[in-house]
């Protein structure tokens, strides 16, 4: 089971601010890195799957980068909106695609 | 398209009672999972099943058993419930279609809220 660290654990930003947070994971035996968005009282939904060092993915105002050599991924949100309020989870997979372990997540609160 | 369906959604148990959480997926996925979510702990993997006929322990398997009944269904059983098992339980499924394109995206059910008193 991988040790996954996400920081910060919680974050409050004003509407319109841009923000970013970090997922750190062991760089050895890397397979894939997933980002999920988890709104309160709902189930997590996939945002991105990243597999190659240097990958950069984008969906609207949200983007993510991946560095497999040093074992980290950044998630960026440009111009945060209240609907971006959620917990953002990262999950590296390693040693076989079934072993997906989640970090605790970064809980983002966007204040109108 | 139902995706991942789990039942019951809410359950209150007395300490020592047993119960089974049911899960079914209609996406023809090979892999299925059970996670629990607790405040400050994130999602922790209880058991997973890489394919029909196989099951493996995750991070927190103690107190649970699982059955991969067929490709669609993966149940989680609490034989003798304890207050420490009060949690929200998520069933999930995934499949590896193409590592470079899709990795191993996990699709979650809506969660089952279990309280053990």
C-alpha cells in the first residue's frame, strides 16, 4: 500500500482566486496517478488520469501536472468558483492497476 | 445507465449483529472494491477483487469478509459489528482498458451510511 500525502488538508479561497495543491507519492514502481473530485454527500468522480512523466491535463479551469521522477502532482484551479468547493483526492496506482490507494484529500472551500 | 449500485443506503446495527452490504455494477468491469470513509482518514481500502474469483485484503480488512459472487456483484459482510465500524462505505469498480489513455479510473457507488450502536 502506497504512502500518499496531500497538502494542504484544507484550503479557503475567495471566489476568483486561483489556487493549487499537491499530491506526493513514492516515485518507485509508478503506474498511474488519478485525481478525483468529491463533493459533500456525493461519491468521488474522476477528474484526470495521468501516466507519463511530464503529463499535463486540463478540464476547463482545472489542470494537473505530473512528475513521476520526484513523485508529485499538482492540481491547479484558475479563478475558483463556489461550485469548485469539494475535496480533491489523488490516488497513485502501483504494482498492478488494482492497487489504488487514496490520499486524505484537500478540502477546498471557495467563499463567494 | 446505473453504474455502481450499492444497498442499503442507510443502516443502524447493534453491536454484535451481522449484515451484508450488496454491490453490483453493470459496466462489465473486472475489478471491484470496498472502501470506508472516516473523518480525517480519507478513503481506506478494505478489500478488492481484481477479477471474478479473486479477492485480496486492502489496508483495513479486519472485521470484514467479502464475496465476489460473479463478475457483477461484490458483497461486504460484517460478521459481528462493532462501533468502530461506524462509517460510510463505498463500493467501486474499474477496468483497465488502456493504461495510457484511461489508466484505471474507478467508478463509485453512492455510499452506504452504517451506524453501529
